[in-house]
């Protein structure tokens, strides 16, 4: 099976092309959209976090691009492969579709400082906290990053959003959120807004979802 990998080995999958000039809702995957069980690689372990579909559907209704950006060190460290990732992604897409929600694109970076062979990289630009996946999506789809937001459970998600020039980020307590929150105090400011919530359900109060025209 052919996988949508670029020359650097980053997964770049377009499910539907966003409207040029749109704002985007960037989402981490594990701990934000689905339960984080640690190296999710089995279809039967995929469980949507409550209200994830509702938040994504709300963005869909407002023509906001929904872009999944996920580090996948489990692939880089040879714990599972791209086929397992593809199967899990298809299950997520199917569960979201059943609830009326759609992702526009998915980016996944397998690189890790302790990765195997081609995946070993001390600081790959696509791996969060680096902004490579976000800025690539912006370039490929013509997205408005200043009006865009990130939702993540880790400080690396927030750092990637800030480095990419997003308007802000929502940090949630699901996944690794509770353990990571204390690291975030210094990340707000200079035009970057940092908000805190319990889960992706709080996305409905973000500026791009609460004020954008449906």
C-alpha cells in the first residue's frame, strides 16, 4: 500500500481541500481528539473524546479548516508502522463522519531523537514543538495563521502554535494536560493568546468558533 509520505517521511494526507484564506483549527490527536492510551496503534482502542466531533463539526459549519497535526514517535522508534497508523486514522475518520464531522487534512511526524534509521533526528522541523506541520499546511492551503488556533494537551503543542504565528492555543486537561499545564505560564503574550480548558469541548468558546459566521 502506498502511503501519503513526503521526501522527509512526514505523513501529509488531504481529505478535502480547505477554502483558501480560511482560518484553521489545528488539533493534536492523542489526548485531544481520541483517548491517549500510549502509542495508539490498534483500531479497537480508538475512542473519541466526548464533544470532539461536535467541536470539529462546528468548525466545518463555519468553513474553518480542521487540520490534525500529530507526532508519531511510535513509528520512528519501530513500535508500529504506517499501516497501523493508517488503520487507526481511518477508524477516527469513520467515527467522526458518523457524528457529522470531517477532518480536512492530517500531518504526522515520525521523527524522534532516539528513532530508528531514517526516523532518527535530533530536532526535525516537523516534530512539535517545531512548527513545520502547521506552516506546511498554511502554505499548501493558503491558510490565515493569525486567525487560527491550536488545541493540544502538551506544552509542545502550544509551543508549535506560537512558533507558527497562530493567534492562540487552547490547552486541555485530557491526555497529558494535567501534568503539562504548569509548563505553560510563559508562553502567552506578544499577540499570542493562551486559553485553558477541560477538554476540546471548550473549543466552542474560542474566537474563531464563537464569532465566525456560520
